[in-house]
């Protein structure tokens, strides 16, 4: 035991004895410090940038249908408590979040992004633009989103929404020029849920980046 | 080296424990969770409209601006609650959350199948204490069992177009949540 004075402590042995007790003290302090930093760091990371488990990802969109049930996982619970939001109950609907376009580029409010296609079957849906903290974004048109009733559709029932900083004819969703935003598509009264494995086949609108300012 | 590796291993195990403990305890420690935010503006056992979210101000993050929302912050410790809300023209849903913001039940107007969503909210103990004969008549009334004695009932009604807002607000204004 005494011989195994590990090299990492030799620097501290100037002047006073590095007996087993001192080594134990250093070791304990070192271990506790690492434990506190790594443990709290992991929690912080998981709750701020991590996305909870059990998500259904379709293209750029991810939804967590389980978060609207009592089967919500502990990470999602902690995240919800931290942000102060209320998850959409599973008997009500499902929310899908997009933070990037289909190519994986983060959504930038200074660029035009075309959202086009159709949504999975739902009685109503809403599309809303938020900043990363979940606040609505101020803009001159006072528009923060569209509902399935308001949207102007193409002849085949699909729709195009231009998400960008400058006014456009048709369905224009203003970004207010913010550098980061996210889109939330909420499907209300929908068969899409945790019970359905059809999630991956459900049609979600494509997000394609166009020109930037 | 072995000693250092052992200390590191110990540190990592401890770090794991710290991580799991904080994640599990956070919902109980949070002071700005949705329940706390609602509690700041809503008295117990009454239906209160939540102001629509704006870019400057919103009670909670990620609120859907297409919806008008009312809440009932309930406390079942004195007895069960009767809840009712007339459905509005487009879409109305009622979601139930525990004290720690877990959505344990949600129902929408179509599932309710009537012009009014009506139900009784009670704890498991109160439900077990229901008299036998009431259990029979309970077949045609909806009973929701809350896992916690306090929590939130959130009523959401869609105003799919701006012009619908007043009618939707009127429907929500006659929602009731009162002790039996």
C-alpha cells in the first residue's frame, strides 16, 4: 500500500507528509469534485440540449407522444418542470418539433425556408413558430402560425408555407429575422400516437432551405 | 495508476448517482413549473381564463396561439369535483395534469360525444368510497381518477380563425369546476 504512492500526487508532496490519510483526503475531494461536476453537468446537458428518449422522428420533425401520458420518462418530466410548459395530452393531440430543415441545417430566421407537403391525418392542425425558449416571435404581420382552417391549399390538398423574413404572397409565416427558431406542428384528434407504428410512414411536410438575406 | 483509476471509477459512479438523483428530484424542486405558474394567477377549484400568449408575455412557453385556454387548479382534499364545459364550434379538449405536470388523462369533444363535456374528478380513495348504488348510475357519467389530490384541468378550445375568438371565449366562460 505505502509503495503505491501514485505519480499524480507526487507534486503535492512538497514539505508535508503524504501519509495514507492525506491521500485519502485528496482522493475523496478529487472524487467528489469530479462526481459533482460530471453529474450536474450531465443533468444540465440532458435538460438543455438533449432531446428525450422515445421520440418519433419523421424527416426534420420529432414528436414525443409518450410525453402526453403518465408513461412520460424521467428526463422529459424534468425538462417539462424546468421549462414550465405543459405537454399536449395524448387524448388531445401530438406535437412535432422541427429545429432544422431536411438537410439538417438549423432553421435561421434570416433565410427563406419552404415548408410543403401534407400532414398526417388529423381533425385539426396548427403550425407555430417559436424562438428556442418557446416564446412567440414578434413581427409586423402579427402572424405566429397557421391553422388547418386558415391555410391556402393547392388543388391536390397539399400546401406550401414560405417561412422567411420578407413578406410573400400566399402562406407567409414571418420569422421576424431572428437567428434561431423552431417550428411546431400540432396534430389534434389524430390517430398518430404511441400505439401506431405507422409513425415513420406518416407524411410530414418537407422543409427546404432557399435563399438567405 | 491503479489507485488513480479506482478513484476515477468511484468518481464516475458517484457522478452517475448525482445525475440520476437530480433528474428525478427536479420535478419536485422546480419552482417555475407550469403548476406554479398557474397557481400564481388561479384560485383553487374555479375556472380561470389564461391570457393568450403574445411575443412579449406568455404564462407558459410553447402555448398554442390558435387556442383559447382556461384552467381549473383543483384540490380534491375536501371532496370530489364536478366539471363541465360546453363544446365550442371547432374543437375543444380537456386535459388533466398532476401536481407535477404529468398529463394523465385527456378527452376531446368527439370522444365525449355530447354538446357538453361533463365529468366527475376524484382521487382513487374517494372513488372507492362511492356507495354501491351510485356505482351503477356511474355507468353514464364519466369519472376521472386523479393520481394526486391537487393538479390542473386545462380546457383548450380552438379558434381556427380570428373571427371565432369571441364565440369560443363565451363557451369557455361557462365552464364549471366545483366541489360536489
